[in-house]
């Protein structure tokens, strides 16, 4: 009996991958066949081609991908048209002269967004991610850093459940944590030019040395101290003073390095933590770890941060989305099952760690504001030292109070709340619990 399901004819083109990703996301039952030309969808004697296939599938299975309202639908269609007219077939890979400015447009659009349209996944995201994949794979480190918002968006989508594996033939690896060291051809050239200039001036140096003013300068110094130099005692004292001053300088140099660490140690570890208010703009399951979420968290920066959290067993996905949270932001970024995490969501838990709840700031707290601790002032470290991590040092003194407030107990025994401009941060229950 002939298979009555629609047949999807695909090639290895970016557009075919986009259509395949949409079919997977929509759980569209289809027979996928490799073909010399495509993509093309055959169903009920009719054939649909190109990006129209994605629109056809979405209309049947996931209309939200086309846009939630008329304005969003128009915007989605605009991006699909732009991809076709401006980018076209990108199978040949990156041509900087042809593509870089166009990738820049996407980057500018995404600097303050997680998705292209209405902050939710749409056909525009899936299609453009697949179409730009060969271009983004060709970006060097300098270009990746310059187009950080585009790279963040693409990396999020290439790990997105269901569609991620279909977007690109293989995962594009990024490393935006190491500081970029741009080539500096100008400096060696200048240094060389200076040497040549010096060599060119060498014949003129004897003339400068013969100038009487340069020779007279040391004589003037000696004449100023003539009266003292004439006395033998003064000479002896001057000779003795020189080694004495040098000795004092050495002693001061020895003392200086010892004083610097002392000042650093005086700084309270709790002030070194960069804890900020954020809001979870999107959340999805980790593509290869069942117990991990991948979130995009707005922390008041140019772009949301990608954060991986082991909260699947404790906090439902619908409670994570749009939740206000507090995040430890100056930990060293870490790769968790091949997905980079750039912060840590702080939570309360019971001692057995069988119950975990988000620590939430007040709804009126400003996104990006720092959590403060009364009586403790100081700028947080830019990056916490993993060998002597202040968070690990103070963690035993962090707890949930009886009135459900996230708190810190200092050495004197004083209990200090995690405070925002709108009030303290709290959990739903778990009084007496830990903070992690």
C-alpha cells in the first residue's frame, strides 16, 4: 500500500534544513527523501516549494510560528522575504564583502532581543538561523566578538530542543570568554620607523654633544654645592648618605608587597559577589541533559545572558518563564554538557536538597540592580578567583530566615538580608534552608 503521508524532498541546502527543522518542531508527519533539487513538499497531488513549505506546515500545526497577531505576522514575513532577497543561497559560505554588513543588520536587531519577532520563537528565527549557519561558521574570532548578539542568538537556536540538530550540518563552536588579542601590525612598524629615524640621526649626534650647554649642566650642579663639597666632612656624609638612602628604599620595597594583600584581605568576601536582579526571558530544556534548563536572562546588559540551571526536577518550566530572579554574575563561565553558562541563578533549598525554590526579588525591583548588604560596601570583583572563591567561603553563612528572607550572617552573628531598592529577596517556603 502506498504511503499516504506527505513527501518532503530535500537537499543539503540551508533552506532545506530550515524546512526540516520546522517539520520536526511541529511534529509534522512526513516522509523525508533526499533529492537533486528541493525543498519541495508533495501532498494530495499538490506541490509546495521553498520557504512556503515552512509556512504551510506552521499554519497547520503551530500557527504561533507565523506570528501572534497581524503586526507580528507582517514582521515574520518581512524577515523571510529579506532572507530570500538579501541572503539568497548561502551554501557557498561566508563572503565578507557580500555578507558581513547584512549579518550586522541581524546583530543590531538582536542586541536587545532573544528572538527576532515579539520575543518568541517564529519562522523568522528558524529560517534565518539555518540560512546564516554557513556564514556564521566562517566568522573569525574578531568577527564573532563584533557580532556578539548574533552569535548569542544563533548559539541558543543551534542548541534549541528539536530544531537545533536540523539547523546546521554540525554544531558551530564559539569561545567568547577568552580575551581577544587583535593583531597589532602598526606598533612594530612604528617601532621600526623610530629605529630608522634614530639611525638617520646618528651622524648629527656629535654636533649635539659638542654643544657647550650640555657639558655645563653637571658643572652648574657642582657649583651650587661648592661650599659643602669643599668641606671634607660634607663629602664623607654625602658618601654615607647614599648607601643609607638605598637601604631605606630596599626596606620600603620589601614592605610594599606585604601591604597590598593585607588591604585585599580586609575586603569582606560578601562584597566581592556580583549578585543582580534579572528576569528570565526564555527557558527551554537542555538539548542533551534532561535535568537542566537553558535560560536567557535579562540582567540589564546589552543582551541577555545564557544560563544553565539544574532546576528541571524542582521548578516547572512555566514558573521559570518571566520569573524575576537573582543571579551571581561574576563566576567564571562554564560549559555544562556542551552549553555555556554565564551566571548562576540563586535558589533556596532544604537541607536534604529534595526541595528547591527560586529566590525572588520584589516585583518592583529594577532589572540589573545589585543586591546589597547593609553595613558592607565595596565594588564586586570583575571575575571571582576559582582557587579562592568568595562565594564558596561565605556560602555556609547564607541561609533562609524564619520569615523566608534570603540572609547572610556575618562574623559578629548579625543577620543581614539580601536587599534591593524595593525590599528584601524571599522564597515561598523552606524557612531555615540553605542558599545555592
